[in-house]
C-alpha cells in the first residue's frame, strides 16, 4: 500500500487523496438505501429538487429479475393542488412525449400516485451541464472546444426536431422549449447529450396557454424578446443555445447581475451582452454573434441552419468529440461519484433480487413500505415549537449554512421559508394579507385598484408580478426590490409571535421561483424577532424564575452581523471576564425586559450557556 502511494505522481492536496474512489459518497449512500414502491416503480434516490418538482432515480421491475433504470419527476406536494402548476406539469409530459429523438430525454409515461402526477422518463446516468461546468471551474480546467462543439451540435439537432415536429396528420406543432439552459442539458457517462425539461415549453395546442408577456424560464439565458414580453417563436431557443455555447467556450457567464430583476432590466435596456469572446477563432465568433443577434430576424432562421454552419467549421482543433471521447471525459471528470454510483446500482440489484424472491415465495411482508408523500423525502429535522425555539432553530440553520425548506404549521396557518447557504431567500405563506401584492398595497406602493388590474393579467408568482409592475411603471425597481426583501423579513418576524405549532426542515428543497439574493441578514432578523416580537412571558418561562442562574460565555465568537447596541455590548463584555448570575446582570442594566431578551437570544444562539447554580 505504502509502495503504491509513493509511485503516485505528486498531486495537490485534495479530498480525493484521502478518500480515494469516492469513499465518502459510497458510505453515505450505503447507509441509506431504502427502496420505496411507487406505483409500478421502485424509488431509489432523490437526484434533484427543482422549483416545481423532485427528480428520483428509480427502477421499473418486471418478471424473472428484469428491472430497468428510469427517472421519476414528481410535482412538489405544495404545488400539486394548484391547478396552474398541475396543468403545466401534465402539459410537459404531453408535449415531450410526442418527441422521439436521440438528443431528447424520452418520456415513458404520465402517471399519478396519491393524486399527485408524476412523469416517468429515460434515466440519463451522467450529469447536467451545470454540474459539469461547476466541476470544471472547481478544478480550474476549461471546457475543451471539441466538447463544446459536440454539445452545441447535438442540442441544435434536438431543438430542430422539436421546432419542426408535426402531428401524425401533418399539422405543425410549433414546439418551443423556452428554457434551454445548462441544468436542462444532460450529458451521460457514455457520451450522450440530451435535452430535458419541457416544463414551460409552448406548443400550438398547449392546453394551458401562456400569454405573450409572461416571463418564464431562466433570466440569464433568456432572449431579449422574451424579456421584453413580445411574441416569441422558435428563434428564442436559438438565442438561448447561443448563450449556453458561449459559456462553454469561454467558461464565463454571459450575463451577470445581483439578482434576476436587475438582469431582466439590463436585458430590456440592452446592457446585458458584453460579448467578450477574446481568443475565439473568427468563424466561431461569427456563428456566436449570429445566434446571439438581439433581433430574431438577424439570427439563424432555424436550429438546423446553426448546426450546418457550426459543422462546416468544426474541423481540426474544433472537431467535435465522438460519443466515446465525451463519455470518457465526463466519466473521468466525475470518476469518484461515477464509481460510487455503479456500486450503488449493484447494491440496488441485490436488494431488488431479495425483494422479488420474497414476493415469489408469497410472503406478504414485502420489504418495501407503502408509498406515502413524506416517505419519499423525510424531513431532516422536525419538532414542536414549544420544545424547539424558533430563534434556536433559525440560528442553527444559519450556522450550518443549510439549504432547504423550513415548513411551519399552526393550523390553519402555514408558512415555508426557503434557505440558501443559511440565509432566508423566499417565503411562501397562506396568510392572505401577506401575499406580495397585498403587501405592496399595505406599504402604500400600490393602490388596491392597480393591484386588481394587475392580478387579472397574472396569476403566477412574484417574478411575474414584479415584472408587470415594472413594466406598468407602477413601482420603481429599487423600491420593489426593497419591498420584496422587507416582505420576506416581515413574514419571518411574524413567526416569532407563534407560541406553538410544528416545524419540519427538508434539506435540499429550492424555492419555486428563481431565488433572488435578498440580502436578509439572518442573525439580525433573529435579533429583532427576539427583542421585539416574542411575548415576554414566553421568554420568562424559557429562562426560568431562578435569579441565581449562571450565565456563562461559550467559546463562540459573536459575529458582527449580530449588531448590538452599546448597552448590549457592555453586557457581553462583562461576561467575557467572568461567569455572572442573572441577578447581577439584571442589577447592572436599567431595563429588566431588555436584559432578559438579550440573555435568551444569546443562549438560543449558543453564545452563552445557562447553568443552574
Ligand atoms: N431523465 C433524467 N435522468 C437523470 N437526471 C435527470 C433527468 N431529468 C432530470 N434530471 C436531473 O434533475 C434536474 C431537474 O430536472 P428538471 O426536469 O429540469 O426539473 P425542473 O423543472 O425542476 O427544472 C435536472 O437538472 C437534472 O440534473
Ligand atoms: Mg430544469
């Protein structure tokens, strides 16, 4: 073993050195293998959780040991009851299922389990382009041009197939994908490139028609006519493909901005495209600029025309990777996870075999639990707010930089706070006065009549509402941005008044709309919640009535984000030197209430410990 190590070439210090072959990954997975039956399928792992749905790896099981990998996409529980989202989801399956092309993920069926629709589709064992770009960036490598060319050629073919698709009776279907972006492009370990997620695609006969003017799709990859709310056609996909291609070639984002609204505005005003393509061959530059023409008439008329042009220059250094080469490249890039996944599949094979054997022996106690909404993705934390304080809970999520959804219930109220990297970014609430439009009315930024007028046009989420507001010039952009941020803050602050209820945290869940970084300071929020919202009686009860209780500073340093007033800082300093009793602290300070709140805040955040004398 020692010998083998010495023979290895020098490598920079990284985790692979210590955990060869994805040791970490595999151990984690092996612990958790829990097969769950789901209609005719068996769910294995959740592989992604997007705005609208979860995606699972799964197997469809046949007779005599037959089983085949599939992917199951299931709409989120909290969206399943919403007719609009539900219709969008089933439309996705109906539109995509008509298409059959090697570069488009094949739909198998649209089904329903426990009144929640799901889509079963071909499983692509590999990674989406977002993850590929992320990994390349992490190791400081560019995307080889032959790979970029190969992906662009394949995507152009996929798009052309969708754009030109005709029904069996010859009628043009005018399918537009509308969300061509790295997360929706899958690259397999065997070198295939496949376009997926027709979730917001438009077909001429789509049941749920999208009106022109509605903003959908990822802003960073959006064609100018979409951002402007004008009528769109298939050439909007060619523009998005151009951005994906440009980003692969340059390894730089084509557009940047502090948030989606800012990017949307910059596209409208024509400030978005810096077109910095230094170092690209001239013919390539010409192709990019034609695909990225702001005027659809200046673009390639069809995805096929783009493909043909690219193919004509794709020789020498630019010759596209073959299937084998691309497979090797992606397989090598994710060698650690790839190996762990193969072991995982073998593990699943064995578990399925045991299960099938038991079934054929007529045993009624099949190993799989019955399907249930929560069994597929159990919460990573849950409890009652009487026992776990909201301040402590939020502080914990912040400290561990968690990403996920925190659900809070106190019948009939329900709120969900989405966290990204430990910061709250989005809140969904069923409290009517907390809806964004109503919020703007309360804040005096919008008249009720304006709101009613705008509502008629849009029943979708905040981004659409924000967009309509900006276009109708009813509210200025910076005011809107601040309102969004203040609204999330207020919705969370209100929660501190809840004295009971339950909570659940689902790791990895992402908000239904493109999350905007709202710059909400989580610790500051907890501070305000404790100092201003929590009923004093609750705090008294939590601290207890024994005035001899000792308050001891713990080892953690208090982050500057928790901005204390001068008086509060003095209290902190007095604790630095020695452990003090509650009685002492109350003596020092003029306001008993303020001191109690502060002690409670510090102890919930883990900065002090309370000890009985
Ligand atoms: N057929 C599939 N095989 C493997 N992974 C998939 C498949 N479909 C989707 N994924 C993964 O799940 C993610 C989300 O799927 P997608 O259909 O784009 O859902 P959303 O509507 O939430 O964007 C993708 O970005 C990809 O990483
Ligand atoms: Mg997607």
